[in-house]
């Protein structure tokens, strides 16, 4: 119960009203108990909790002995109490000084797909056509790239829907991929970047709506820019 209390920050003590047959003895040792308890390292150091809990239990037992007027029995408990307090304090210090294990590096995704309708104005492909939410999304990509060294190269590919001529779609898809590449470059991404425009290839959805507005909405997933992250060799 005491060690659980130490982990949760609600330790049991001799002042607990449930312990009605315990007198407080050796206030100096109780002060040491409470000082160790107040160390934040205790909650993160289970090996230091056990001797501290044992010392507290023994102090309660000594208090019970004193309540029963068995002062000699209470006195015999003191060496073990002091030894457990020393062990707890020393172990807590070792936990504080121990070097934490490094967290595993987060692995970047292999590819992300950016919806063109969230990146650019409809039918737009240059930097002036980038929407505010598109800039925010690309800024997130830039921040992620700056936090990892596992990426060796980027491949940026633009895609359009089936609306428009093949030449128009090819030109627009390439322009969007180039604009995304240039945006990353101007914000400090120095990795090699391969850029491609695939026009209306690799359609993700097929739509049969006859009304143009409904058809444009249905085809939205096909209008996209994909960024592939090629990892560095281990």
C-alpha cells in the first residue's frame, strides 16, 4: 500500500487516522522519511521505494510498541529503520544520476499523399496558387524532414483527374510537383529531389456523375501530389 502510494503521490503515513494504535516516535526519522518521499525521483525509482516503505512500516511498528509502552522493543527497530532509509536515499540518488535510455527514433513514412484541392486553388499550379492550408501542410513536411537524418532523397509526383486534355493534365501535374519541390527548397530542404508529372495516370477513383460539379467533387482524390521518402542506407 505504501509503495503504491509513493507511485501515485498519496503516501500513507503515521498520521493516517486508520492507524489508531500508533504513536509518533523519533520525529527526526519521520522527517527523513518525508524528505525522501518529497523527492520526485522516488516515484520513478521502484527499487528505492521498497526500503523506504519498509522503514516507514518499522517506524509505525515502533510507534505501536511505544503505544503499548514497550519502549525497548521500539528501540530495537531503529538500526534496521536507519539502514533502510540510507538504502532508499542512496538508491534514489542513483536513479537520478542514471542516464535515461534514448528513445527510438521515429521512423518517417514511406510516402505521403497531399490532396491537390487542399494545396492549390482549382486548376492552379504555381506558388501564387498555393492555399494557406497547403502552406501549413508543406511546412509540417519541412519540419519533419529537419528532425530526421534517415531520408536520403525525395520523389515528388503530381497527378490530375481525367478532366482536360492529356497535354494540359501533364503540364499541370508537373507544375504542381515542381512548385512543391521549390517550396521545400526555399525553406531549407537540401535533399536531392526527383520531380515528375504523371498527368491523369494512376487514377484512385472512377466516377460516373453527369453533372460537372458533382463529377469534379467525386474526382478529387485523383488530384494529388505524392511525396516519397527514400531512406538512407543503414
